[in-house]
C-alpha cells in the first residue's frame, strides 16, 4: 500500500451546509485521507477542530456507521444522553440507523484532532434532529425536513 503524503492532501475548511447552518462547522478542517488513498468502501478524515469549533450539526445516518478516535486535545460529545468529554485516545462509535444524533464541540483552548471513519453507502440519508435540515440519499443536496430544497 502506497504511503499517503499527508502534506499533499488538500484541506477542506468549513462545511457544505446551507445557511444558516454552515457557520457552526465553519472552522472545522478536514483532510480526506480515504480519498487520497482512493478508498471506495469507507472514508477516513483527519479532522481538526480549533477552539470554539464544532464537527457538524448534531446528526445521525440511516445507512452509514461512523467511528471517531481522538488523537489530541479534548472535545465534548453531544448525544441524546447529554454531554460527555472525549480526551486523547478516547473513541466513540455511532451505528447506522440509530436515531441518536451526535456532534463534537471543542470548548477548550487548543486544537482537537481526531480520525473520523465512516462507511460510504449510496442509500444513506442524514437526519439533523435539532434543526430544519435533512440530507436525503444520493447527492441531492440538503432539504428542509418537509422535503423542500434549500
């Protein structure tokens, strides 16, 4: 397996959420390592959350499992159960089709860095329980919960 030159992987800053939801994850920085390695069945992102940043809107997936492993810093994991602090070398798993939205927040004073691993399923839809946002299956973009497009 060829080594991936992390320095050559382009950074993606922010999110592709429509306004007004994009601002919450606007400082997030991702390196798509899975794409750089030409992986097709699952994605791997090296993600940096600067102080005050969040990973996403709180969400859950219909057909994709997700896993995060914290490399450095501290983050707050927000789920239906409340808040839980994740430290370096902690991990969390989010099974597909479990209606328990998750989100990571960096409330600290230093960057938090984690690996984010998820399956890539063409039928996956993403539900955002706290806001009027939905991501239907396929590459249709975001919609309101009533199905109307942004």
